[in-house]
C-alpha cells in the first residue's frame, strides 16, 4: 500500500524560517499573506443586549458572569459553518458561524493573583469562573470592507460551558453508572469539559470532543484511603489531586468520592446545532467514552456515514463508529439522531499493512457479564477496557484525523510516545512518573519507534473504499524528526521542513494537507532546531512538507477552517506564554502587543497573553496555500 493517487492543490508559497531562539513573539506567514487577530479570550462574543460590546479587562479577575458573554479560554478545534449565499454550493464566503472549542484554563490567569494557585482558598465563585471558561463559543463572522470581523450583536452568539445542561443519548443514557444524586435519571449532564479537537457533520452540526476530563476531578486522601481507586477509575486516569485545578475543594460535583458517577458523564463526543441558539447539546454515547480527540465524519458513495476518532493517551486506541442508518441528503431533520445507533469499532494495525476493525458489541468477543460488561451501555462507559480485551493496537497518542476530499483516504497524527519498547525509565518525563519496562508495549509496525518523541502520521484506505468496511490498508505517511539530531532514531524521514509533535491535521478542499504542532513551544531541548510550534502544508503525493506559519512563544497552533472558497482561513493560537510555575507575560505578550494587528486591548499595558483566533488571507485574494 502506497496511498491513494491523491489530487493535490498547487502549493505556491515560499516557506517561512523556523522560529528558533531568540523567538519572535508573534505569527509569521509567507510573503504575500497577512495574519490578523479576530477575537481573543475575554472579548465580547456579541450576545444581543447590553453586553454585546463589553470586553473583559485582563487586568481584572475573570468571573463566570463575564465569561458567559465573552470568548472562552484556550481556543482549540474550530469550524466555520457558512451561511447560504451566492458562492459555490450556494454558500456564502463572507458570512458564517464560527464555532470554537475552549479546551482548558490556566487557573492563575483567571484569579489574577501573584501568589501560587496552590496556596489560595478555593471558593465556588473561582470554580464557576473556570467552568465557564470551558466549552464552546459560537460567533457570527461577516466580511466588512473586505475584512472578516465578529458581528456584534448577533442572535446566534452563544456560550456553552462546563455548566450548560446537556442531554445524554444513545445506549449509555440512563445507565446506572451515569446516574447521580442531582440527576437520578442519568440523562442530563451539566456541561462539557476539555473540548479539544472537533468535527462537524454533513447535516450542519458541530462535534466537540471531551479529552482530558479526568483532570478536573479530585478527592481527599482520607476518602481514597477508605475507598481506593477502582480499576475503572485507574484506567481513565482519576487521581486525588486531578491536574491541580482544586475544583473538588469547593464544588462536590467534582469530588469523585462524593459523586462517583459524575466522571462517567464526561469523555464523550457532544453534538451541537449552532443554527439554533436554544438547542440542547447532546452527548452521543454510542461513539464511546475515552479521551476524545477529533471526530472526523466521512460519507461514503452510498451515503453510509462513519466517524473516526482517537483516544489521546500513550498506548491507547483509534476508533470508528459506523451509523446504522444512511445519510438523508434531502431531509436535514432525518439525520438528527443518526449518531445514536450504529457500531463502534477499534482498530488493529497488522504488520503486513492490513488492518482490522474490531466491533465493540456487547455479547461478542468476551464483552459479556462474566467479564464485567452487563450491557452495551457498560461497554461504552468502559470503552477502553472493552478495547483492551479485544487486543486492539496500542498507538503513539492518536490526535487529529482528517480525510482526503476526493479519495476518502484517512490520515491520523500520532503525536509522541515515551512509554514504548525499551525506552529508559528516565525518558518518561511528561508527568515525572516512570513506567516499568515490563508495562510498556513493544514497538510494532504501525508504531515503529521506541522513543518516539517527534511522532508520526499514519494513513489508511478502507477496503473497497467503503466507510463501513471491517478491513483497511495502511502505511506510515511520515516519521517526524530533526535531521540534525545526533541520534539516527530521532532524525525522521521528512522531505522538506522538519517538525515534531504533529497534532492538528486538516485537508482543504483542494487536497492540501495542513499539519499543526503541539510541543513545548519554547524552541529548546529537542526543539532547538525545529523551533517553536508551527503550521505546515504537505503535498500527499510527493510527501513534501513546507512550513507556512510560525507562532508566538510557548503556545500551541491548533484549530483550522476556511470559508468555502478557501480564501479566508481561521486558526487558533492556544496558551501563548504558558508557564504553570512562573509568569506568562515574561514569555509572551501576544496578541495585545499588536504584532498581528490591533486587538480589543491594544493601547493598554499588556498584563497577560491571551489565546486567540487568527484570520489569514492572501494579499492577492487567492486561495490559502496556492
Ligand atoms: Fe488536547 Fe490531545 O490534545
Ligand atoms: Ca490536540
Ligand atoms: Ca497535543
Ligand atoms: Ca492543547
């Protein structure tokens, strides 16, 4: 298998240099392009009423009330839904709904303190503000005098947060394991959290993926001594201190000993109808529960529908959900609950370049009561354990998935893994813990590097190009690396510009493959030569990779979407200046420095860097990348 013959749009720009030390604290794009800030954390989303143009002042504490009318924290996956219009497909290129995830928060940035967050007294108000910083924003964007801007006010403007009522649907809705004291029916969850990558459906809805939800929950040492972590809690990474948010200290909902089923209500794909500001987000349990990254919907020639998803954890899995019913291209309403019924599969990559989709169906392959699966609801709530039992292939942290617009070939980023093969324990530096060599899987054909600190991109085609097929053909598109690294194991095989930690991945309408990276972002250590995080454009036919954009200091480049004509691109810059132990502003003052155009806070003293969405245009009005 050498990949499908994939049509690629022309790639006509001259790449930009890597952002190495001393780093530029801003976005650079090729000559002939402009990158301009659209909206940043705390800027008004334009809700109708008096708050339409009221922006947060970053010198003050962020409150829940202010966050409910403003752009959330740490924007991540994103999609533009065009209005009807006069362009191709009767879609507008000058008006749309921009829907963005807000993955997580940096707590100290909210409370505006100089003392360490670990030492403050937690209050419900502090928790509520951070909860409100998560979730999803919907803003209307319009081109005014040739420039894309947020429309304020707009009846579509909306915030969905970690406290917005969401409906649980599908086989796990109402299950004993999702019932709580506050919701004895097990059907209504407050909010969505850690909304990382995303997807969208051909019927015009947005899919937001709940990734590291475990980090928000905690408990006390005394409660855990009385009732230790269960195997199920361990498999999903619950821990007494969580990721240090301390929410459980002021809100019992986040204490997983007080409310042991509350974590089971997170880790889902959530479907949102952005066109109805009053719609209730729906957690689609049929798609499984794990640390969801990406939900890439692919429609077959026969209108069968599949959704491809990764579980971003070292040595976890890749999944596919095939809808029981076909897409109805004539009647939007008929697709409303398409994601509630179908078959969830997990991938096995064989050494001979073939692959198998293994069904996660109750009663089959040992997914039975004797093995701890009482029903399909339990198979889904414990998706990871079900996949463990089936012998799926453990991957090097699956992140984004995208498909070629013509061939339907699937591409997946595997961002890195330091817990495979005979990696020395001292290399397990991500969270400071070590893993016994015996607990690490060996390398395999699909994950061939033992110390995979730069990651790779894998791709496959379904047998018969049928999205519902149970077999596929795969190969590795590229092993990322640093050609100047003294260790041959780490040099990779990139043709063109080196990169590491691929994460965001997206095909444009012409078949250009865009790759975004998420590494430490300060251009030191393993990334001294590669530079800070960046966005690259790849030609799937020649495999050549060219750097298109570099980013501010200590940020991640993520989220990508364009207008239907491909001439206006939106990307997200997440957590500029990030430093959980020191001063963010010492690292970055973007975007209010004005490096990429004026912001709502320009002209004031810059008190903190802010995650923001950026619009990229070509100065001659052409297609981005061409
Ligand atoms: Fe939130 Fe796996 O990136
Ligand atoms: Ca990601
Ligand atoms: Ca990542
Ligand atoms: Ca991130």
